C-alpha cells in the first residue's frame, strides 16, 4: 500500500486542501466530540480526500466544542508509517454539531 503513503505525503505537503475542508460530527455531550466519533469522522474525511482509508486513526482525546479548540491524532498507514494530525474546531452550530478542520503533519513521525 505504498500508494497511500505517497498520497498521504503529497496531501500533507499540500495540506491546504485538507485545511480548507470542513466536516461535521455530532457531539457526544454538549461540550465535546467523543474520541470514537472523532476517529470515525477523521477516517471518513481522509478516505474521501485521498481515496483510501488509513489503517487506523487514533485520537486519545475528544475535541472540545468551542471555536479554536484543537486535539492531536495519529494516522497509521497500511505499511505502518505514522503521521500526526491536528483537528481544530471551526464552528459550533446551535444544534450541537461541530465543524472541524484536519491538518496532516508535513513529515511522518
């Protein structure tokens, strides 16, 4: 699956494409998107962006439902290469939905 690494690296370098995208996830409580929901949404967004699903996405913390909040996650490709990524809350809607951006690090971990 070297194709994913190559695509992920190109996407990371051209991360403006990812940052420009916004995704919506329901918050598991009124103030945080839970880790499982966040991992699923990040996986779905990256799959849509690069055309392949990462092996895993691990987000040890949820994402606070407040504008500008950030959390770090790790993407693991099929060959074991890992990239860090930052998820940032862009906007919290009145229906407790959180719009967020994803920025993949430029270099693997």
